[in-house]
């Protein structure tokens, strides 16, 4: 092969490589743009509220609301019992700050978690205006679970699913039956600690315009580090 042919072929290879690189760069730029777009869309659906020293035990505090709409899925990080009879309350569908731990109007729902002196196992339950007094015997929407313990930090997540009738409510705990609250693909009906949708009044629809609130009865007895809120329910 003469020198001219070698130079010509080397030139072709260099040009082909340059075109390939340019194509790869274009693909990378497109992929990056799509990825960033997905991140932005996801960011609009999520927000977080940190539980720090500014929170006062017993007070009803406002939870953040994602730009995409009211919270329907909540991840509770670092929940731990430091003593007995400490409780956490999550309130949904309220038009103003709650004044009681019990829902008082249609469209309002709550989730409760805590550690009672009466049991070594945690109590967790959902309730609305008509149903959910766990201590009163309405245990179908709650649990006194042996599957996890508040003696160590736990990650819980709850979902309120459905918009045309009373919601189906779910509770999962990371590490229980394969659930991982940071990976919603692992959150199934079958591995939920609570899976309840048989509210007495199916017309008691969760309000879509209300605000979410939270309350710790006493952070020296039960505490958490952060609440992550998503506008998208699971299941």
C-alpha cells in the first residue's frame, strides 16, 4: 500500500471517528436533557419537611405541599420511641390547622403511630370522621404489629389512594416483607402492614384541596427526622 493510500484511509478513519463522537455527544445531550426534565418533573411532585429543634411538642404543624398538588404519599424517616406513650399524627384534607387529634369533618383523614406502655409492639392506624378508633375496637384499619419495633429508627411510608371514593390506605415499613419506602416499586398490596379500604361511608372522599399537618405528642417520647411528601399515591 503506497503512502497516498495510507494517508487517505487514515483521513477517512479520523473523519468517521469525529462523526461518531459528534453523534454520541448529541445523544448524550438529548439523554441529559430528558433526565433533567424528569428530575424537574419529579421535584415538582415532592417536597420534604425536617423535624428539628424548632418544632414544639404537642403543636399542630403544617407540612410542605408539592407544587403538583396535595400530598398523597408520605415517607417518615428516623421514627423512634424514646419512651412510652409517645404518638405521631398525620392529618390530611384539612382546610385549617387541626385542634384535635380526631378528624371532625367529612374529607378529613389521619394516620397515627406510636408506642404505648401497654404493649412492646408499635400501634399504627388510620381513621376518619366515622371510623378508626383503634383502642375502641375498630382494629381493621390498624395494627399492633410484631413485624417491626420503634426501639430502633424505622422508615415508614403511607399512601392514600383513590379520588372518587373513600381512599384505600396503606402502611409499609422498610425492611418488612421486602418493602423499601425509598423504592415505590417494592410497595405492594401484599407486603403492606396495613391495607384498608372498607370505610363505612364510601362517599367520604379525601379532600383534594385541603392542607396536610402533623403533630408529635412529645418528641422526648417519640420522634422522627424528616417527612417526605409526594403528590402521587402508591397502588
